[in-house]
C-alpha cells in the first residue's frame, strides 16, 4: 500500500534570525526568485529539516518511527509551503518569511495551481493523510478528481469554525476525522500528535493498522487510543 502525508509548513524555521529571508514579492518572478535563492544558498536545507514548528516535529517523529519499522519507502511526505507551494520533503529550500495572509500559494490564482499539483500527486496513492489547518484546506479547493481507490483522510480540529464544511461529505473516498478540544487542547499540534500515535500503533500492532484505516477511516481515533 502506498501512503502519503501532506502537511503544512511552519513559520518557525532554521535561520529565522536572518533579516533577508525570502519575502512574498520574491516569489512573483522566477528570475528574481533564482537570484534571491542564490544569495541565501549557504542557508539551504531539505524542507523536512528546515521547519522547526511543534506540529512538524511530531509528524517527523511519527515518520521516523514507522520508517524504522517498515522501511523508508512505506510513506512519503509532501509539504505545502506558503512560498514554494507543494514540495517534497527532500526538496532543498532557503529560509523565507511568507505569512498565510500574504501567501501567493494560499490566496488568489495560486490556489488553482496548488489544487492541480496536489490532485496530480495523490492519484497514485492508496491512502493520503491531510494534516492541514483551515486556511490550507480552503486553498485546496476540494474535491479532487482522483480514483475512488485513493482514500483521503483529513484530520481536523473542531474548534475551528467552518472547517468541517470544507470537506465534501458526499464522496466515499474522502473522510474527515474530528479532533475535539476536550481531548486535544491545542489545535496547532493535535494533528501531528494523532499521526505520531497512529505510527506508534502500527509499529506495535502491525502494518495492518493502516489497512484498517483505509477500510474505515473513522476507526483512526479508536486505534490511537488503545
């Protein structure tokens, strides 16, 4: 079974003290972007190592555990960057400072490209976990036109107003798993924590845990509570 995790970037990054990190305007021109990236070349890092936010660290810890048990190839990670767009975890990037509300990826015409990029990527997977906040999910412009064999699981924090309505309820291959405030205090880290616990369950109980989630995504929370 081919699995994919799609996670958000984080504003907490390595080299955040730099005064000349990439800004929104730098992503408006390919020539300008190339020049600015060259200026920051000595600060480049693989995307998975650039981000230092708490939720990203939870996700990476879960990935390390499941890959140590079953191999690197069992699950892939892609990240939605507010500057670069959809990138693979191994993609080399330089530091940037692009808030959600000024992101060319999450706003305006950038949403169309993001939708196309994600749709193209996920169609070859069996199980896709979306660990995204409301702003990111809104930018995806759901639904995706992908085969029914692609099970899409969205972890959502119910304290966020209007989030649930963004996930189409009419699609049999698209499920929203609601994380409640009484169980998970912080919506900023809950999705990463639940994913990490799911990976721990798969290491403990066997890889069939993911098969169970694919067959019935609503069992996910039952599994992580064991």
